[in-house]
C-alpha cells in the first residue's frame, strides 16, 4: 500500500476514479474501434481470424496477499496471468477488461499503482485496455479480468488434441513462483511487527517469478515461425500435474514424463533445500508458473527441441497406461493432482 | 441459501464444481465455436459485424444482500444486468463468461441455484455461456461477468452522439427496482430474528424489478424494425440523472426533461408514499433499473412515440443550457448526479 500520500477514493467517486485511471488510454490494435468509456467496447475482428475469450477472478487473501505484494506488480501479474490463457490457445491477446472491487483500505494512489502495472503489461504485450468497472468491497480487494485475442481461423489449440506418441513440452522452468511465494510467506512471518527489511539477495529470480511473471509470447511466435502446430496446449497455472491431467482427460490419453527432464532453476532448488521441501513435488504442484504445457507430433522433434526455453519432458501414451512420472532411478510413479504416489503395478 | 441439503464445495473441488455446473452447456449461437472447458472460448465473428465487449463485477454486501436475495434470482439478475450493456450499444448479446469467488457459507446446491438463474437468463436471451472460473473468497460472494455481442458494422450506438433537438427517450419505468430494494430492506429489519414471513402482496411488481429484472431486448428489436438509429444510448444502471449526465458530458450537450413525463409505475409511487420518499427523486436516482436511455433525431418522433414501452421524456439542448428537470409547475431544476436542486437563474 502507498504510504507517502493517501487520497480517499470517495474524493473522486466511482466515475471520477474510472476516468482518472483510464485517462490517456488509447487503443493501439486495429481491432479496437472503441475502448474504455462506454457501455461496451466496440471491436472488429476479421473474417480470417477466430476470436478468443477468457476470464479470471483474483481475490485478496486467496490469490494474493497485499502485505508483501506491491500493487504495481499485482496489476502486472493479473494481466500476464490473463494473457497467458490466450497464448495457451495459440493466440495473440488483443483487448483486456479489468474490474476492481476496492475496500476502504486502499486509496487513489494504490489504484494508480495497480493500473501502472496493468498498463505496463498491456504495453509489453500490445494489448488494449477496453473496459473497466470499479465497485466497492466490504473486505478485501477483488480483481476480475477478461481478455480477448485472435488466432488464424482454425489455428487455436485446445486441450483435447493430444495423441499417442506426441511429445510433451513445457516452457521455461517450474516451481519457481511457488518457491518465491514460500520465501515471501517466511519473511512475512519473520519480520511481522519489526521494522526490519527482509534480505532477498540471491533469491531475486524466484521472487520475480512470483511477483512479476511473464507470459510466454515469444514461444508462441517461435512455434509459428517453425510451422509447428501443437496438438494440445494449456497454461501452467495450478501446477504441472494438474495441467497434465486436464490435457490427458480431455484428450482421452495417458502420459509419461521424466523426473530428470523437468526444468528447475537452481534458485528454486536451493530454496526447496532451505525449506526442506522436495523440489520435484514443488515443480509438479506449485502454482502460478504461467508457463505453457503443450504436445507436438513426434515428427516435430528436432524443430521443437531447437526452440529456446522449450523442454521436452515426456510423451503421450494410451489412456489405459495412465499418467506417470518416471523417477531418476527408473521407478514409475502415478501422477496425482496434488503430489504423486508410487504405482501399485 | 439452500437449507434442504448442503454439500460442501470441497467435496467436488474447483475443477469438479466447474465441470458439474457447466455440464450439458452446449453453444447455440453460430459464433460460438468452443464454449466452456478450455483456456479460452473460441468464437468467430463475421466481417460484416462489430463485436461488443462489456464487463461487470458484483460484490456481496455492496451490490446484493444474500439474506433476502435468492441465488437463482441473483444469477438471473447479474446476467441481465450484463446483457443490458450490449443492448445499450444497440447490439445483440452472444456469449457470457461468469466467474464466482465463493465463501465457505455457500454449498454446492447454492452454486447450482445460482447457475440455474444464469442459464435461464441465457436461454431467454439466446446467449451462450462461454467460460467459467471459480475461486475461493475469505468473506462474501464475488461475481464477475463478461459479455460479448454483435452489432451490424458501424451500427453500435455510443453515449457520445446526442445532438441538439434530439428527443430523449427511456424504456419501461423508473425507480421500481429501488423501491423493491427499500421494501426488502425494511422487511429484513422487521423480520430479523423472527420466524415470520414478510407480506409482499400488492408489491410483487417492484419486488420483481429488484429481484428479476429483464433487459430490454424487444425495444432494440423494435427500433431496428422501425429503422430508427438512436444517436446515443446508455443502460440505466445508476439512475436516470447519472446516466443523462454521462450522455450529455460525452456528447457535449445539455438536456431538458419533464417531471410529468418520467414513467413511474403505481406500485413505485405507493411504496414511495408509504416510506415518505419523493417518488421523482427515487425515479431520478434509484439504481438497478436496467432500462435503456437513448436519444433519437426529432424527425423520428412519430415512429418512436408509437413503440410500446418507450417514453419521450425531453430533448437535447445546447451545452451552455446545462441539464435540467422541468417540474409540473414549470420550475426548472438543475439535475445533479444525486438528487436535484433549484436553478439559481
């Protein structure tokens, strides 16, 4: 929260605040004919494209903790998490609507900070802010976002197209955002009531993954350049295990992934060690990664392996074989939504 | 809240609940290629149409009170209020996304009731449910909605096109939803802690306007049939005064409306009398009407006057003349966002 200057929201009122926050916002995409400021935005999509639509809802105390989450970062993060849904359809995000329910705890300067983050995210990904609502909240902050995007006609990628022998790929690395969260939670407890600043040196990367994640735009662009059409794709929001289950369930398939191939940053590993956590469990189940999980035909092996930040972690198998992780010592463990247990076979 | 049977949401979990609630939902609009169940919905809009996009956020304790608001009605109402934004652009709603943040107070049966209301609203207005998110809430229920719609290319109506001499029209009648709310609040206080049922006989209409409002689809259709193209339009959400101000501000104009022409239902008037409230103030400032306020060229006078449920309440004037209500006894009162005061002139 902003501590330098506090202007109560009541000073501007709902409409005044919306106007203030959205001042100077001008659409930059040709699809956005009319942005904020009316009952609805007016968009125009061309006949050769499909339109994508996704929505998210973030609640204080559940999805974020304002005691350590700077509002500017929060604005950036919710926008990124939302764009991620469009990239996960093999699309390009175009317009974002963002609504806030604000408690008395927050002042105008806080909402400005939040909006700065949203605007920066939109600028970096060339997305237009196309609508904003503000209402009051009796308790915590609630944030709702909706994003539209486009994909060439028929080119959007669902969760349901994975086929046997397809390669399973994941971008970046996993578990880092979760470790960043654990660190923030630990320091919150350790510094509560004291005027001391937590020491985060050597842990910047995992903090950034939690506080300022980046959606994987460049991977989608590289896949297009290489003419690779994923057979299924999903955004890694609730952890790798959970997302693999969605893909396998909706595709009617099973999977094998290799423990040794799961990409993990060394800061993630060090932090897990410090907290006495199993780093693989964290990578499988830690949320908020906003990486992309996708499958490609085995024929694309060489092409996909050459793309920076893409890791082949396993392959799609017959549904009857179930979902499993193969550990470093060759043991097959069944994947569960939370954690994993040794196969009975 | 459902009192017959309570199944905790934890029993199904987030994904199970989303699946349960959206089971059997199949898109009926040709524009909806893929509805719920993936990272994003896939839509296709045709080149001859513009796409409209609007979003809303509803918070328990601020926008609704669950002690007297049945969840099925709430689902219906939030959907209607959202559709209303598309009608207010002269468009047709096509897809709705709806997200809930649910506190422990609510059970699966409650969310089912809520969804029944949403589904009924969607069925009545031929809108597809195209996305759903569920998250937890520490305290009250939060509901976020987004609607997309279409309008023939270039035919959407903004708030900014009102011109001098245009007629100001409003649909249905005003203040009824606000009076329904006052009644519910009064009975809530009166019956609190007692096992008695409030008596609402003779007040069904104002209750329905509060609990189960209807968006003005038919007026939009009639305007099209009559080939009337409104110069500006807005949904009456925060009261007539407030919406007139938006139109006049964005159009750079002023207005004159006549007290005697403001449409008021007799139940609204009776209730205002009972509560010792000025019924015109209620009609000007009561929220939640979900009627349409629009302006048409004076040349369309006869055609618009003949449309059922449309009332001509005044006309657009030069900006310098300001915004005013002309009372029954001919006095000009300046319109304010909340209430109105006598002109100094």
